[in-house]
C-alpha cells in the first residue's frame, strides 16, 4: 500500500499546478494533524478545526481553503453543514452523562449568504436539555462578520456501546 501511495502522490505532484499543490498540502496537513492528535477525526483535520468548549458553548473556527469550494468558488454547503453539526454535536456530547453520547437526529439549516473570506466561525449553544434529547442552535459567520448560516439541531442521548 505504501508503494502505491508514494506513486499516487508523485503523480499528483508532477501533474499539479499551484492551486492543486495548495489543496494537496491542505489535505495532507489535515491528516498529519489527525495523526498528531491536534484533531480528533479526519474531518476535523481536513477542515483544520480549531475548537473551544466550555459548559455553555462550543466555538469552532476553520480557514477557508479551495478544498472547501463548490463549483461557484464559495464554501460548499455540505462543509458548512458539517461545521454546524460538529459544533453543536461537540457541545451536546459534553452535556450528556458519562457513559452516554449524543447523536444527531435532526439538523435544520438556513443558508443566508455565501461562505467567502479567510475563515468561518461557528458558535453553538444549548436551547433545551432533556433526559433523552437535546436541542441546540448555532450560527456561522465569515471573517467580515456576516452571518452565513443559522441552524438548529436535535440530538438523541444514547448509551455508549462497550466493545
């Protein structure tokens, strides 16, 4: 497998322009961040998530890179949705008791403006906490301060499975 990966990487590098090389560097740095423990998942690493969490809120910043672009050259809505879900889900999982986890059961998103600029900032907060469900909300802002998305999400509280 390593030989095949080296060959693939060499092919990509030799056939790439500056834009493709920057995208490849972004992806590889994200994998390195995950392997080094800076990010907890590959998605966190790919999006270069910088997370801050307390008992009331979760905030995540991500840089806007060409890897996140759709065909219009703006952040793809799926990446915005992932940022919203991850921010709310991180807070939801902090709020459940030990031995339990929170999983998304519903995600509503209102896209308000294009994702452009240098970075996106997402902040989530709790709306309702019950025994079996949580409801949270989150906003995403771009670097010029304009809100680009609003979301609410419901999360089921489940017992963690022991392996």
